[in-house]
């Protein structure tokens, strides 16, 4: 039986085992990453409303860890710029817990659940996307509002830590509406980048999550879920109103996150894969018959 090989594409002198090892270590193509995330998104779109709701509620509660960790760091470190750099690491806590526990986070779904719709843009798929977005966003916000209320009203933290939580919320509200929106775009794009990287970086998943979310904290980029915990803490404490929460923070930040995750990152990634499929034909390989 003849065995077909492609000699002109391989480095000479490699054993079959070495060739196999080289193939295994190649980074996955964009099309493969696209398909992994698209398939995962399609599964998410098929989940029941109850399953989505409880997972999203759990994620909202878990994201309170980011506010909690940053507040604890800030309360126990001196008030210097270097201390702020260290305290920003706390921002990653909620994301690590939510992503590793595979709970539903709205900003992940601005990429994951959007790719199936871009691949097959039907009214049915668009309706499934809106259903998922609505349920997950409502669950995330309910969880963050609940956890911030508990953190304020139950005797859990000392006065210094409570003040640190308030300062975090005040820092978010220093942004005006255009800043909330613009920073939300960057935040949505960064989370979409994180989601895109994870399938090819399974062994380094934790470090990827920490790196991306730590940079989000350092840049003071606005995130609809973490920010909801931070700003609602101010509302429960009487320092902000619900109208300010919705109009000044939530609306612009949500719009920015969706644009950054869906209309920029997801659209460009999908366009890249479609272009490769349409015009990037692989060169015809020469075959050498070997007895």
C-alpha cells in the first residue's frame, strides 16, 4: 500500500514521533477557536430559562468577591499609589471564581452566544440570543445587588473596610456618561479577548484570567457586573440614587460592554474566519508515492 507524504512542507531529519510532537504543539487556527466558542455558545442558547437564571444569579453573587477583595486590600494597605496597584489584584477574584465554576456571566456571552447568531443569522437565533442576554443580565444584577446589600447591612466588616467599599464605588461614579460608555467598550473587548484565548491556553487559564482582569482594574475600565456591586453599595448606603445607578452607570456601561464584546471583537473575529474560509484555500500538496 502506498503511503502519501508531503515532503516539501516538513523539516528534513525529523522522526515520526518528532513530527507528531510538533503538530501537537502548534497553536490552533482561528477557525478552530471560533468553532469551539460557537459550539459552546450554541449549547448556552439551548439551556432553559431556569438553568440560566440560577447560574447567572450565582455568578452575580460570586462577583461580589471582586469588591470584597479590593476593599479588604485597600483597608489594610497604606494610602499610596503603589498600594492601589497591589489592591487592583483583588478585582480578579470574582472573575476567577465565576469562570472556573462555569457560571453565567453576561459579558462572556457578548462573544460566546453571539458567534452562533453571526454564523447563522436567523430570527430564531436572534430571539434565542435576546432571551439568554435578558435572563443572564437580570440574574447577574440581582446577585450583585443582593451581595452588596448584605455586605453593607450585616455586621461582617470593620468600619475601615466599609469605608474602602464606599471609596471604590465613588471612584466608579467619578466617570461621566461618555467615560462610562468608552471605558465599557474597552472592558467588553478585553473580556471577549479573554474568552477567545482560554480554549488555546487551558494550562495557563488562571494566569490569562488574572492578567486581563488585572489590567481592567488598573485602567479603571467599567464592567456592568462588577460595577453593579460597587455602585449599588453606594445606593444602599444612601450616597447615590437608583436613577443615577441606571442612567449614569448601568446604561452607558452596558452599551459599551455589548459594543466592545459583540460588535467589535466578535464581528471582527467572525469576519476573519469567514474570509479564511472563502478565500484562503490551502495550497495543493505534492504527493510522493513511497513503496
